[in-house]
C-alpha cells in the first residue's frame, strides 16, 4: 500500500471558532482525515504573539477549540490532535529557521501589515509578532507535511514557508519537505460588516453561539449597499449575507434566493431570516455534542496527551535530521 500523504494545520486559541474557520479550514480538515495522514494542532505559542499581555484565557480556549473540532467532525482515531507547546521540538525548529530567514521576507507578509493596522489596541512591535511566520514554518516542516489546508489569507504564509525550506535545503542539504497549500471552494467568508470574518474585528458568527445569539448576529449583516428600498433589485454577488448562503444553503434554494434578490421579490430581511433559520438548524447537533464534550475534560485531556505523544515521534526525527544537517550539538 502506498504511503499516505501528510497534512499539517493549526489554529490559534485566541477566541471561539466561527463560521469562517469552519468554511475556510475545518470543513477541509474533516474531509482530509479520511484520505491523508493528518496532524492538527492548537498553536498556543502563536496565541502569545498577539495576546502576550493578557494570556489568561488561552488554556480555556485550547479546550474549547478541541471541543469545537471534535463536535464538527474531527475524529481522534483518524487524525492526530495536539497542543503545540506540548511538543517542544517546535521551539527549537523555530530557532533554527529564524537564523536563516531574512528580515525583509517577514516585513512583506501582508497579514503582518494588516493586523498592525487593525489591532491598534495592542502593541505588536515585538519580535514574536514579526517572527510568527517562522514559527508557523517550523510547525509545518517538523511533520514533513505535503499539504497545508488554509484560508485564503494564509496563502502568503505558506509561500514564505516554501521559501524558507528552499533556503534551508540550499544551505544544508535536502532535509526539509516543501509543502503545498490547499484552500476550500469558499476560502474567505465575510463577517457582518463585510470585512473578512474575524474574532479581532468583532464581526463573527461563532459555531457555538446559541440560536438567539446567532439569529441576532445574522440580522445585523450588511447586504447590497446599493439596495436602499425593499423594491430595489439587488446584486447577490456583493452581498455579505448571500456569501453565507453560498456556504450553507443547498443549490436549489440558493438559486431561488439569487433570483429573488435580483428581481426584488425577496427582501433583505426575509433573506437573512431564511439564512438564520438554516444556521440554527445546521448547528443544533454540533451544540449538543460540544456541550457533552466539555463535561468530560479528562477525556479531552487524554486525546491531547495521546496526540502529543504521536506528534513528538514524528517531530523528534525531523528535528534531529535538521540539527545534524546544520551541525549543531554534539555528534551522535
């Protein structure tokens, strides 16, 4: 039997998971676990890059993230789920890669500039924030990942990882695997204000929101800004609410909504009410399973401990090969 290709991806525990995480990454992970050798990590060191001044809830978010993953469909029997800081090899590989990564490579990363502009309430003038793409590269290369499933905004990070891998291999020999990115059919989901859905922007609909909260958030969603009156024809392609329909509404009903918007036979209020109802029903089973998982912290801890053990088995071998190639440490 041919060896299965390997996948690595992760999530920062800085808040609750939202619809954008599901559509942009998690739904892809759930499919991939059936076909690939998958490693999924809660990257708590990454959380410190922006939340270092107030890390009190990171551990709580780690547990809630894992509960969200499993309630959504990740199966610990089919993939490896672990916490980044439980595998110390990530820190040392980050150190090795940081030695060879040119500073201009990091300064040109689009999300570095974007988040510094958007998160003005935090001091992000730190090495950790500038260098987090190098830590991300370390996360990936430790597992010799062939693919990294990501959202659209993370594509520059994967390209940077590829550049770092090429530079490392050029200097020390063909040790690290150059990964490829994989996106979902809908890699970017808008939030209620039309910007990318993000915890940081306060525009997200969380997977774990109770039905009344979810419906309230959907009611506030922007629609086609040119549609000022109920009988004005709309353009679904510029409507953030319709983008959610594209992700969660079946094709036959989606065509009806598209037609109704363009002809003005369907108003924006009714469109969003339809969407809210679908999301309420879609996540009913998820909410029930999530609540059950959070009542069993010992079981979740066992999953993470087993995942860290399996992850270390792979990461240790890659790190030792990198150490040997660089010539660091005593000979073995």
